[in-house]
C-alpha cells in the first residue's frame, strides 16, 4: 500500500470516531489548557496598534523584530546567527517544503531515518521524490549505512529530527551527530535538521544541534528548522529556517514567489510575545506538565501492559513509542480502539520501507492526566482481547 | 536576460531609493489610509475569544465559518459553490503556487497572456516550467492563437487574469471568455482564473467570471482564485480557491503537506469581518477613492505627456498601463526617475518574450492624490529630458 492510500485509510478510521468523546493519543497537539490565551490576546492587540501592520510587508524574510528575537533565542541554544540569516515561515511544515523544493525534484532521492516523521514521507512521495531509509539504532543513523546510501543514491539531502524525534522520541548521541555532519560535508550533501521539540527537554542538559556543530564550516552543511507551534501556539503558524546566506537567498526567493510573505500580524504577535514574556519560564511549566502526563501514561502502561509490550523512556518531546507484539495488526488494533473511544498513530506510517518493529506512537501532551489513565486502560483491554484471539 | 536576473536588477534599483520619500507607483499596494484598522482590531479580538482558536485546526481546507462566508460572497458574483469546494490559502500567491504544483512540473508548458502578472512568470521560471505567451488584444487572448498554442505545446494550464488584469487593467469580453473555455474544455486543458481585482470595478455592471461561465460543465475546466488582500488588508494573507471536488481534493492534500493549514487566527478575523461589516459598502468607498486617484493621475498625464504617450482607460483594478516611445529604455528611465524620487514598474517584466509595446505600469491606489500629481510631474520631466537626448 502506498503511503497515500495508507494515509487515506487512517483518515477514514479517525473520521469514524467523534472527536468530542475520543481520547486521542494520535496527533502531536500541545495541551489545550496550557495555551497562553491571555498573553497571545495582548500580543495581537499590541501588534494591531501599528497601522502599517495591515499593509504588505516588503520583507519576504519576515518581520525584522521577530527575526531579531529569534536570533536572540537561538543564542541560548548556542546557535550564533544574525537575523539576516533567518527566514520566517508558515510553520515548520512550510520550512521543510521550501527546503525540499529548492534542493530536490521529481526522481531525486532524500535519505530519512527509520522511523521518521510521516508527513515528510507523504510530502516527498507527493512530489515524486524517493525517500530512502537509513539504518538507525537508538544513537542515531548508523554511519556505515549513511556512507553507503550516499554513495549508492547520491541524495539531495538527509532529513533528520535528532532531538526527541518523531515518532520515537530518540535523542541522537553527539558522536553520531558529528559523524553525520562529517559524512555529509565530505559528500557535499545537505542536512535538514528539523527541531520542533528541542525545547521540551525534561532534563536541563544542553544537547548541541547539528546546526551548532556545523559552525566550524560556516553552516554550509546543515539547515536548521524550528517552530513556535509546540511551545507557544500552533495556530499562529510561525516557524523559521536558519541557514547560511547562499542557501537562505534561494529560500527567500521561493518564499516570495509562493506566498509573498507569511502572515505579518501573527509574526508581530509572536515578536511581542518574545519581547514581553519569559518563554523559558513558560517552557519550564510546559515541560513539568508534560512530564507528569508522561508519568501517568507510563505508570498505567506498567500496570496494564508491563509484561506484554516495551517502550522508550522519553526524556523530552511529545511522543512515547511502544513496541507491540508482531502478531497484532496495528490497523486492526486502531479500529477496535476507536470503537472503544481511544486513538493512536500506527507505527508503519513512519517507515518508508518494511518496519523492523511493530510500533505505535502515543502522544502524551494533548490529553489530560485523568483521560490518559482511562485511555491506556481501554487501549490495554482491546490489546489483551486481540492478543487472546490471535 | 532571464526574468530572474532582470528581477534582481529591478530589486537593486528599487533598493537604491529610500522608501520614505519615494513616490511609488510600483507595487500593487492598497491605500494605507483606507485600511480598516479599527474593524480588523475588533475582529482579531473576537477571534481570540475562542480558546480553541490557538490549537491546530484539523481542517486543512480552512475555517468552516470563513468558507461559508466566502461561499455567500461568491453568490453575489453569480458563483454558486458550497463551502466544501473552497480551499483557504495564504494569499492568492499560495493559491497559484498550489495549483501550479498539482498540475505542472519541470519541463511542462503553461500558457499566459501577453503581458501578464510578472510574479507568475518568475514562479514558473523558478520551477523550470516554460511559460508560452498567447497573442492577445484588448478583448482577451486571440482564439486562433490559443488553439495553435494548445496544439503545439500541450500546456498543463492557461493562466489568465481577465478582469482588470495585471499589468494593463484589461477586461476580457464575454465572447473571448467563452471561447477560451470552449477551446480548453475541448482540449482538456485547465484554466487558472486569477481574480484579485474583480471587486474594484468603477461601474456596477456584472462581468461574469470564467468560473461562472464554466458552470454548465461542473467547473471541470476553470479553477478560480481570489483574495482579500486588495479589498480588506494584505497582511492577513487570506486568499482562496474555488474548484470542483476532484481538483480541490488534490489541492487540499498538498496544502496539508506544505503548511498543514493557513493561519487560523487570520482566517477567523476575516470571517468575523465578513459577518459583522458590510464589505460591499467598504468596496464602494474604496472604488470611489481609487477612481479619484486615477482621475488625478490621468488629468496630470494629459497635461504633462498628453501628446507623447498613450494609456489604457482603466475601468477598475489598480493599474494604469502607459505606452511610451520605443526609443526610451524603460530601465534607464526608471533609474533616472528613482533619482528624482518616483518609481514605477517597467513593462517588459510582464512579457515572457519580446514585448509588442514599450509599456510601463503605474499603480494608482497606494499613493495619495497630492503625491500622484507631484509624481507624474517628476516622471514627465525625466521622460521629456530623456526623450530630448535620444
């Protein structure tokens, strides 16, 4: 089944369930009750005090004040970059789309992790670009396989999500980060580092981004993508790209031709947010809440399925990755779960080829603690019943 | 010179001029002092009262309430379409980009008017898609040339801007509209009808859109694109596509993969605007103001250059198209004009091939009446001087 057919089946399954009563572990949504509604209101109010804000912007890179705030923020992440080397996008999805479009075309190859973000697989497929999976373990891509796949396929870029990665929450080791950069640099292959979850870390240790590690060579190998969707609010659709001037120039041109510029009112509101509120403080609250939701999920999983399944121990991000019995059809399990009011994301969608493990992805940030307990109980019940009957 | 090099030169020229003191006839901006600042503020306030508005939308087509408002609005334009057949986009640029991406790829051909919207030419060029110009007069494309170009090039679609078209304000005759539809329908070629200016008509007569005329065949041939950029505010970046279900389905998929969805706060604000304010009344005020700015421009042109140049008599839209002497280099004229504090858009950018006429495009909506007079005087002076020296 192609990713698209597969996706349509998933859509169909999910549509069957009424969203009101459903306990959803499916989508990567932030918690509704943690959205900074009041603050955002004030930021829009402030943004709209400037008459000129309603006119076209003549800067396709994005509002300068926002780019300056992003530049400051990146400094905290040890990423030294001027606002001139930042392009504001309509969420990180558009960032990934723009980078794909300037580097690859129909028939080209892109290397991806196994497993990886399913929407990127769908997007590449839609554009006739071939995604090739690289063998990975819990430290990151295996260097020898990166090397071989580069040699064999001459890919246009390597897509990675190395910090609390989607779908399995993996954090690449520093060694593997360096090895990937080295191999790509030697072969002249670009790396697209997608980092939507990097701020949501449960411990305060610094994990260097690939972009940071590529500083020595003027960021010629790594393009960095991030977003405010997970840490402020998804609806504002403000993401961004950090890239060296040559790469950025092409991206800005394409941005101008495809949307002229991203929404400037949204941009200005986020700029005010960063100027007037303490995002690190908010992050700390978010992380605390998310960690306790995850604890709730893991505690209940231990009780219900402790002897049946295994899962990663996420140290950040928004997903728990659970490996279920190879005898269970995860689409059938989803259908039965939905009938019982629980949903999740079947793992094979995250593989471009045959999965190594029978995984399912559970989001732990959207659903309240209470509902998480109930949801896991229901899911476990369906799972036990299905297992008993195979 | 390729469109891209040409564009870079133009950018360079325009950057030389300080935007503060410049009298700009270049860009297609609405009047700053006509932007509905207070109303828009209230609409954002209202939109942000809904907590849920900050979360991801699960509807890539766009907010349902906005699509319903658009559907009602289109009814006034004799376009009968349900909200299900509308996709909300990040301005009409993204609408054009999405349609291009689902229909054409590198190496394909698209037919365009001569002259046509320069950003579309740049975008097609950027994507390696060949734009081929169709011979046109003041009634629209010549049917015999449409037929020949379709036969010769088997284009993926025909891009037209038939109502107060960019750059020359042309309004296609109904006969030519029908002929284009008939020819495209027979050949199975799609028409992209771009209609950003249709509401800005100085007389109240109804001009049927191609989309309306294609109703008999279930809109299988025409895809309709419009935007609120010119009639409410550009910064909100809310455009839309009306298309039949089959075409729309592919567009929605690509929209989801490229941005997930357009900014929902912007969308909801526009939805509130359409629900709470009388856009037709606003339009009437806009049209009145723009017509008087145009009158100012034409009156001064008559005085200054009446015997030297000719121009169209716009009956709507935002552009006046002026034909200057073939002996004048319009890029040199621009450089000299900029040195005198006036800017415009040289006409050859709007042609994919050798222009028939030496035209320049003057926007009459952005600049105040007083400055329009001064600007035309300065431009005329530079023109006379240059003409005297050739």
